[in-house]
C-alpha cells in the first residue's frame, strides 16, 4: 500500500496541499459514498476496469486526486488538460499520444479539469476517441453537468457527485498535515484550530493553504498559532460562492424557500451566507421583490412596498445600511401571511391565452374617439361603473362573450386576501342575481 507521505522526493518546495496528495484510496479523505467497500469507484479499483466519467463537486473535494488514484490503479498513463488553457489543438495532441501508447499496449486516462469551460465543439472533439477506446475520459467540473456538458458526452461518461468534506474529514487531514516534518514543531491552539476548520468550508485545499500561511506567519523555534493570528490569516478569506454556478443558485433557492416556509431565522442564515461569500446585495434585493409578489402577494401588499424600499436603500446608501434593510424585508416577508394566488392566476391566464384563439374586444368595451367608430357601435351600452352603487355594474361582462365567467384569480383564506375573497363572492353573487344579462342567459 502506498503511504500518504511515501513520495517525499517531491520536496518541501511544493505547496502543502500537493505534498499531502494521497496515493491510494485508503489514504483518500472523504467521499465514502463512492470509495467505501462495495461502492462504485472502490469496485473500479478492485476490478481494474476503469470507465470514462465526470467528477462533479465543489472545489477542494479531491477530483484531481481521485482521477490520479484511479489512473494509477489500472496502470494507465495520465494526461491532464485544463479547459481554461487548452483548445482543440491540445486535445488532438493528447489523443495522438494516447494512440501511440495504446499501440504499445498501455491505456491513457485523459483528465480534463474544469471541463464545463469547453464549448460544444471542443467537447465534441473527445467523442470519437472516447467511443473507440483511445482514451479513458475523466472530466472534472464544479458546475452541474446537466446544464454545462453536451448530452453526447454525458451519454459516454458516468457522472459521480463529490460532496464537500465533513468537519471530521478535515480534522483528520489537519492532523496528518501537522505530522509533516516542517509543521511538527508548530503548536496550533484549540480555538485557532476550530476557526480554521470552520473557514475551510468543506475544502481540503483551502484548509491546507491557510494552515501554510499561518505557519509562515508564526515565529520562533516552536511557532504557536493562536486565535488572533488565525483571524489575521482568515481576515480576507471568503467562503465558497460562485456567482452563476450551482452554489449561487442553491443558496438563493434556499433563501427563497425559507421565506416561503415562514422561517425568518433560516432566511437570515442564507442571506448572511450569500453576503459572506461575496454576493452582490442588489441581486438579493431584486429576488426579495420577486418573493414579495410571488409568495405574499395580496395577502399583505405592504411586503412589496417594503421590498422595493429595501432595494432603493441598498442602491442609495450601500453597505451596511442597505444590507440591514434587506434583512428587515426578508424577515417581514418570512412572517407575513402567504398567498401565491396572483402568481398562479397570472400563469394560468398566460397559458389560457397561449392555448385559445384570439377573441375580439367586445364593442361596448372599445373607445369611440371618432364619429365612424360611434356609428359602428364602439362604446355603445357601456355602463360607467362610477355612476352605480359601490362603483359596480350588476351583470356587466368584461370578457369576450364566449369567455364569460372565466376565473383565474382565487384568493386564499389568509391575510388581506380573506377580505378580498369575501368581496369577490359578494360581487359575483350580485352578478348572478342580476335581473338583466347583456348577452343573454345562453352565454
């Protein structure tokens, strides 16, 4: 078995994360759902039958390391490309190398880091060589493959989801790091250790890089890292947050669902998480406006006003006043009565219009600015609502005749919509009880 620290020839000049790169699955940290006994990638190693795959997961979860271990387990050559720096020419060169090695009886793993950054044409360039077995393709991505990769490539590669490392995994990795010769004399105080594990945020590379910085800042023959020193190291560190990526949409989704679920504490947590990761508060403010209309609606129309005010304060004053007003709006929305009645009604009306013929506007609802239009009957028999009790014309129809009595909006029995629902019931009852019907009972 290869030991985690077996390859000491790599030298201390390498970053700590590179020096601690495991050489076997037994030393690999995390991802037990993939590498534990009986799990898919453990079986790959045991059987020596490696297939093309996509490793999908957050930064620092060991995608490159896992690919290296898998290639070594089947004694395959390992070629790596970066989608940021490489193009079709580099792909072709890598394939030619793989063909030459295949002729010598050795297979090649072609590892593509950040494969989601390749465009469709570049992704297509892999297909024939994956199909004919010239290369075993392993792509690494932090983005959802369903959105970022071609279906043709996905059909030829199995997707494995890697998870952020658990705290106990990071703690074990930290212990291993502190046993390294150049770190063994360092004293990492308990509260500094806890702070480091918190800020690592499930990312092994992040953990080791910050530990290395702390080691460089500590002085003396027996350097000591306490909480103030670690706070200095972490002062400018931000948590994982990728605008436009999965983490971004996952967190805004969690915020929206917390508001909808009337949990102000969870909503504030996700808001703080997004700010901590560097999210633009104005983006959150815009989404809060959406929440006010979609999930509170007319159950409490003040929600929309408060959300718009928070957006305006953020634009005018910036931080920290703006973030506080957004937090105020988030809490108000979370505890407000909920109604998606307008949201549902709007979507239903749009579907209805898309699925039905275009009906003409009834003559009595048309304006008649000219004599010809009046002669044609435009505006005839229109009843001006304000001339009637309660500004309501019993029996009047504002739909095309064939759509009379169509319903889209049905208020819920919460908040202000309780009163709205009661008023609509009264008005509809008056229509039914009306002694005259403009278009006749058959309508």
